[in-house]
């Protein structure tokens, strides 16, 4: 049975006949998202707690529940290293075609390497590539309940990345004084104008600690 169109193509395998329209959609929407978040960020106050817990001159695996991705992106605009460490960034991303604007947005925000793959979509191969980047000093951000849930349920992929790369996991806890919540599986939260976003950076977690403490990320 043929897949529905929305799931039919990966970003790197869009047919040549529709590739111009696809690129216009991807880069056009990506740029619009970037400038929308930039304007929103001007009105928003960001408070970061625990930055001193990051290991200096080191890389990390940052863990964020899928629900808080919009708050994270809004906080970090225009460059991700505003709130994370200074290491270069390599991120695994869902490879389906409609994700292209997000990939463009992340590149504009300073992500050096976009690795295509997620659970059910060449996720193991992508994880091995990401481990290679982690071993040479890259940091990453992982949504441990992505790409399709269940929400706030930890998947083992993030633990595998930490174990194989010997890079600590750093859970990030987000909250906003005012936000809009979508009725999606992950209950995505979008900060409203003139709100305050608080980011709490928790302790560096290695494998003996991570299974229990990562669940302290609020939801």
C-alpha cells in the first residue's frame, strides 16, 4: 500500500520534478520562522539558572521534552550558544520532507551538522553518526520522547548516546510565565509576547544517575 503523501518523501529524496517548490517551501518558511522568533524574542525575558553546572571547555547531550521545543528555540534565537555551551552543535532530526523549514531554522541558529534520522526512520544509523560527532567534541540536543511520543516517556536512545560517547546528559527544565498550549500529542507550549521563560540547567548526568534524575524534568 502506498504511503500517504505527507510521509512519502525524505528531505534528501524529494523527486527532482518537485524539488524547486520543495526548496522554496523549506528555505522560505525557515527564514520566516527565524525572523518571527527573532521579533518575539525581543519582547521576552529569559532567565537561566544553573549555567555554572556545565563543564567548561566540554560538550554535552542536552535533553528537552518535545513539549518545550518552541520555548527552547525562542530562548536561543538568534544563536543556540546563547543558552548552551560553546561546543559546535550536531543534531539528529526527523527526515520527513515537511521538517525542512526546521532544519533551515536550526542551521541559521548555528547548528553545524543536521543528521537525518529518528525512531523508525534510519534512527540507528543516524545515532551512530551522532556518536562519532560527540566523540570529537560536538554537543547535541535530544528530545527523549520524540519524534512521535508518547509524551514525557523516556526512550532509551539518549542513554545509548551517552554510554557510547561518554558525554554527559544535561536535562533542561523550561517554564514560561504565559504560554499557549497546543492540543497535540506533545502539548507543545508557545511563549506569549512579553512573557518570561525560565531555563533550569540540571546537573551533568552519567549513566549511573541518568535513568532516575532525568525524570525530574517537569511536564
